[in-house]
C-alpha cells in the first residue's frame, strides 16, 4: 500500500538478512463494547490528557490509561489520534476504519477491544503496509512467572509480525497496567530523534518495575517482548525488539529516512517551476536524497566509515538515457536508489579478564 497523497514513493530493501513526519504520534483504535452498551467514540485528535474531559469524551478505563500515560512522559509526541469503531462480528468495521486511516499522521498504533481479532486486523494491516508500528499490551504475573508463562503469549494470533511490539506488563500491578505500559513506552521513546536512542535500558514514568527471574527475562527477549524490570537495581525496559525479532530503533529509523526522503523530494517537486528530465533535474533529486542520508548519519542512523569519516551510504541516479522510453513519455523517473549500513547499537557486553597471583 502506498500513500495516495504523495507523488513520491520510497521502497526500502533491507539487506540485513531480512527478516507529515512527526514519528512520535500514537493512534488509539477503540472498538465499542456492545455488551456494555458502550457508545462509539468520535474520531478526534488529543493534544493533552485533559482533552478527554474538555471534549466530553466517554472513554473506557483502558483508553483513559493509555492517553494519561502517554502524555505523562516528558518527551511525548504532539498528538494522539483517537478512532472510534462500531463492533462487528466479522471485524469488517475495524478493517474499514484501519484501512481508511492508515496514512494519517501517526507512527504508532494500538487497539482497545474485547476481541483479539480486532488487534489482528491492525497488526496485519501495518505489517502489510511495511511502515509504522503496532504496539500491543499483554500481561502476566511477572514476579512469579515461569518461562512457560511468558512463552505462552506467543499464542496470540498477531505474534511474530516484524512491525508489532508487545509490552508485557505485570498483571499484579492491575488490569490496566498493560495499557499504561503501551502509552508510556510510546510516549517516552517514540518522539525522540530516530537514531539517537535504542529502546533498551530506558525509564518509563508511572510504570512500576518488577523484579523478574533472569531466565524469564531471557525468554522474553528471545521472543521479542518488552518488559519493565529491575536490572542491577535500576528500573528499565528489558529490551527493544519487536515480535519479529527486529530492533525497534532500526524500524523507527528506517521509517524516518523514508518519510524524510518522501517529504524532501515532494517539496522539491512542489517548489520548482519545472524539474527537467535530464542531468540537471536528476542531479537535484540525487542531492535531495543525499542530504537526508547525511542528516541520518549525523543522527546516528547510518554507520560512519572510519576511513572516510562519512556515512556508509550510496545514492545512485540513472541518466535519462538509462530510463525506459515509456517512463520518459509519462514523466515518471524510476532511476533513483540508495542503500546504507545501519549504525546499530551495543546492547550486551562480554568482558574477558585475567587475574594473576603474582
């Protein structure tokens, strides 16, 4: 799926065996609970937790906790997109709402519903789209959890999607802790400059860390679940992986690069009287992409080559003569491509030492 509102489409090929640009905004989809006569919420944009009462919204406790937790974080994004969905037996209304809003100005999304099938619709839609991230809350009694308890969450039908994040909360802290965790995780980390952080070792305001057995933490990491735990006496996120075992900061950074390139080229097309289909116009396109990748290098997204002290990326722009005649006739240029090496991050350290008696 592409964004029909743009004339520029960026296709990223991740070499790693492969498994409107505010990337800190959160979408909250709320399916009405017909059994409890819950009304369908209007589609609104929230700029603060107070907007719930300011707009007279009758939200359920799960939605309220996500919103409050998101805006309680010091560096939260600007907006929560709140979408109301009428419940349907076959999830048809959920599918319609998600598909119609998938290109709105948010990067993260979660689902509040009594049916896990609604969450499947959201997570699979984002997976198919190939950008943005679904963040789902799950829970277990973590203080006495076993490896089997944690492993059982992989039975969720959406588990394993590369672009799905699971926050595994401590159920002992309350039924809404998993929703608070979703809001806190996105609010605390989603709006920070992609490339500048990883999603491991981070503090979340308002979430209670749990002392969890080391083998349980290791299993959570193995299956790509994020917990909020004590390590060396310090509360922190246990890891920064998606359920598809891709690092969240990698996916977030790739989305930033793609969005910035789309925006940069779109701006070039809109502010130039005419971009000639020749060396001059093609050079301008190449320069636009190069500028974004240089910024990505400065932000820590792209690895710096120690020999050149420049980012390890290349931009290729084919000449007019290399383009298909049909593309030239239809004014479609398809000769621009790029690749880069991710900078990555250190999450684990092994130290070898030697001790002598004399």
